[in-house]
């Protein structure tokens, strides 16, 4: 393999949820653990919007980021009133990220670092991470159990259930609640080999 340039990926960092006030401010739904570092004045984001949107194919630049009543709010260059702000509502913000030698912190990983990792429980490989879903309440690891082609298991990406992530070793360790990975029996009888209490 020949030498390659710096590895780059697109990271989703937020979504513009609604206009705020009359001066072009927009409330944000955050997909980043470091909003104050991401949304600095001059930061440029690529927009994910429908092709019919006048913003399709464009980027936006942060003028100001602040917290208002514990809500993250951003002001963007060229958006100076409520009408302009409403024209860009629901856009998802992406940033181009150099991932060469990326250190995302002890308890933070980028999606591309997690996808493809083997999933282990009690020392045994039970599946593979196929994607990461970011929901308002929490992130989910979407795991394809070993030996299946279509089934997916949604694993809450919280310390209690995913106590260990070892990107270098290519694995995550899970301690899921009973039944999360197993097909639950169709009736209430005890599984074969176990006595009902």
C-alpha cells in the first residue's frame, strides 16, 4: 500500500432546531461533547439539507455561540434576522475532521472508530458494531450478532452496559441485560436446561 495523505472524515456536530429571537439566532441540538470548542467564531460547517433548499451545497460560518437558559444557541454569518434563520431550520451541521492520530479523549470516540469493532461478552465474541445511532437521550451501538446477516441489536452506549472500549484491540466489552442478545422464548416456559422457580 502506498503512502496516503491525512485521513479525513465528516463528523455530525449538531442540528438547527428552531429560530430564536429576531436577530437570526438558532437553537441547536448538539451531537458533540465539546460544543464550546466546536462552535467557535470562524468555525465552518457543511450543511445537510434537502436538494430543494436554497442552502443546499453551501457552508455556514459561526459568528457567535452562547448558552441561553441552558440551551445552546448559535449565530451564523449572513443570517441576521428571524426570516433568514427560519429558512435554515432542520439543517444538520457537519465538520471535516482530520482523524490522523485523533485522540477523542478517554470516554469519547468517533463513529468511524467504533464501527467494525468486535463485541465481546464474558470473554466470547458475540457480534460486530455496524453503526452508531445518535438519539437525543443517548447514543446506541447497533450490533449485528455473530452468525446473522440481518438482525440488529440496539445497545445503549452507556458505561453500565458498555464498560470497556478498546479501539486498539478492535473490541468493545458489553454487559447487557438478560435477553438483549438472545431471542426471547415465545412462551413463558423456562428455557430447556433450567428449572422454573
